[in-house]
C-alpha cells in the first residue's frame, strides 16, 4: 500500500487563518475542503482518512498538500492546475475510427456502442 505521509508542519498564524476560512459562511466549499485537508494533515491524519472525511480523492489531497507547501494559504484560493497528458489519439487515428464506425457494421450487433468488455 502507500506509505503514510508525514504530518504537515504549519505555523500558528496559518492554522488560525485556515480555521477562520473553514468557519466563515462566505468561504466556498472548494476552499473550505482544501483548508480542512491542510488542518487534518497538520494533525497527522492519514490521507485515506482525510479523503473519507472531505470526500476528495487521494490525488487531490496530495496536490493540495504540495500546493500549500509551495505557496501557503493563498495558493489554496486559486484553481489548481491539472497535469494532463496531451491527446492520446492522433487526428489520423480519430478519423480512421470515425470512418470505420460509419462504413462498417459490427460483427456482433446492428450498430456500434460504447460498451467496454476489457
């Protein structure tokens, strides 16, 4: 499985700021959850427990922790950038798929579908 993450070290002023944001009625849910992630991580909670508590994925927790370490409380307000790969299919392959679905009938049915049998 995964090795537990070390407790996140935060200063007293940062902790107070995060707690204030969590309690404020005007804080967005996204920001409040991120603040809860950091507060829980600073108390030594395990990532899977934080994920259950906040409803966020493990990847989101790790991204939030890393962003906080780099930029502090203010970076939590920003929309975090996702690391995505480029297109998996080239335009030529996409065109071949479209052409195939328009000109051929599948052997096991009357029309094409998106059922995965993998």
